C-alpha cells in the first residue's frame, strides 16, 4: 500500500522554476507538460516585486510535488485527467498554473510538479487609456506641445497604455489578494485528503499518513542522499510495506482492531526512536523492530485466516473470506503486471543493444571518413608547399582565398605541372 507524498515549496523565482521543470536538458524525462495560464509567469513575477511590503521578496508561486503510480505512464490520456483533477481541486478555479510530469533516471518514480499562483485573476479588467494625444520632442524624448517644432505624436487619445515590458496597464490590479487558505495549517492536511480522494476516484488506493493512522510511514529516497541512508531507507520501507499490508488486511477482517493498531503504532515508534537516538539515523535495531512486528502481524493474520476458513459456514465469516480471496487475486494480477513490465523492459534492452550496434557501425564509418579527409589534407599540404614555394604568407593567403579543398587541390596540381613543364623546357634549352 503506497503512501501519499505531496511536498509543498514556496517559490521566489517562478520564471526560473518554470523553465527548470519544463527543460528537457535538465530533466531525466518529461512525460507530460500542460499550462493553464491567463497571464505569464513574468507578469506574476513583476506584480509580486512591485507589491512587496518589506525587504523580503514575496512568494511568486507555490509548487506541489506529488508522487504518482508508475502505471499511469502507460495511459497518457488518463495521466492527463488525473493531473488536471489534482491541479483543479488543489489550486482552485481562476488561478494560473502549469504542471510537468517527470520520470526519474531509472524510471522508478513517476511524479508531477504543479506550479501555481496563490492569487485569483481579476475577471473584469478595464484597460488604462491615454486621455489625450501625447507628443514628445524627437531628440530629447521629453513631453512637447502638440504640433510644436521637432515634436512627434507618440500616443493618440484612446490608445491603450503599456509598461516598459510591453504589458498592458489596467485601472485595477490584474490579480486579487493572495488566497489565505494556502497559509493555514489545515490546508496541508486538506491537500493530502484531496490527493487521496482524486487517486481513489481513478482506482488507486493510497494511504494518507496522519497522526490517527494505524500505518507506518515510509522513508523518502532523497536525490543526492548518502548511500548508507538510501540502503537503510530501502530496508526500512520494505519492512514497513510488509507491516502495513498485514495491518490493512487484519483491519479489513476485524475493523475493531483499528484502535489496537493505533496504540501498537505509537509504542512501536517510541521504541524505534529509542533505538535510533544514539546514532541519530536509521539503525539495524530499528529495522529489526519493524521486521519483528511485521512477522507478528502476519502470523496473527494467518491464524485469523485459518480460523475464518474453519468457520466458513457462517455467513459473516464467508463474506470476510471473500474479501481475503479478492486480495489474493489482486496480488496475482499485480504479479502479472510485474511480469509484463519485465518483458517490456527486456524488449527495450534488446532495442537499445541493436541501436548500440548500429551506432558503433556509424562511428566506424565516420572514423574511416576522417582518415580519408586527413590523408587528402596531407596530400594537399604537400602539393601547396611545392606549388607556392617562395610565396609569402600574404601571397599564399590571397592565392587560396575563397577556394574549396577541391579547387585548391586542382590549382596546386596545375601550378606544379606548369613548374615541371618549365623545368623541362629549361633543361632542354641548356642541353642544346
């Protein structure tokens, strides 16, 4: 059972951030990009800079980084629908936003970055217009009287006013005040609930980890984290997944166990905290604690399943057994999906190997071409040394100016030929 991950960041350079999440050269792979913008990020940035009330820069936007089920990458239409619903429900209507869906390098982490303004756009805006003709002195560019000597008409009465960047000016601000809900503590939990609800509507069961949840949280595999942390975090996550799966199945079979598992979670985390206290990192002792509890949960679950099987004649236990059986079928289909993915990856590997072989052949042919060019260039240099012997650098440069390699070769051959002919003629005259 996957956990909900939805990190929120404050953005003080929205133009740079937008360029970063949409730049194919700086991202491992951009799966999908979509923009719903009435105004550009440049307009948002300028507005925040012009309306800051302290020396501290205003937040120009917020960004939410949400982990998505990897299987969504196979259905681009469904992926876009999911991201549209996430953006609309989290951001709200009449606010500018864009999102980009990325793969990480190993294609193990599909995620979306939603970049959005906290301000609602003004729906009705009145353009600022010039109330009279504006004349400037064409040399000084200062205001001048109409039709005065050296004066030019730069704006006519009724023309729309624009700022230095060319943006239209309005009688009122184009953006409303920032939505206060984004600064409220409860919004973080509301945002996670929205993610859970949207994903569930598309058939994805994600676990929202709040303080009342009976489930343990997995560790984030941060980009750039130490090898030791990543190894320990992966071990931790593996055991936590086992534990959570067992707890979920047990609660499904016996809902009255929910409060018990909340208490177990609290005591377990206290023991983990104590185990990690000395080294202040994930320790093998902490991982073993989770492993032991996962084993206990699954042993309890297996005993319960045996009990349910033995009492299958009772209607209530039959219904519970059907729930368990459905879970088994889900696992079976998950395994089939994994086998399909492995087969697809193997096909991709074969394709890459074939492409590698073809590239190797191309490189080989290019090396041969480079060798021929170098040999041709060496021959040209030898001919020109002989043909232009005694020339100064300026004379030589003028002689070959604007000539291609072939033209230079032909010209040098003709000069050498003429030189040889002249030498033979002189030799013949001496002999006589």
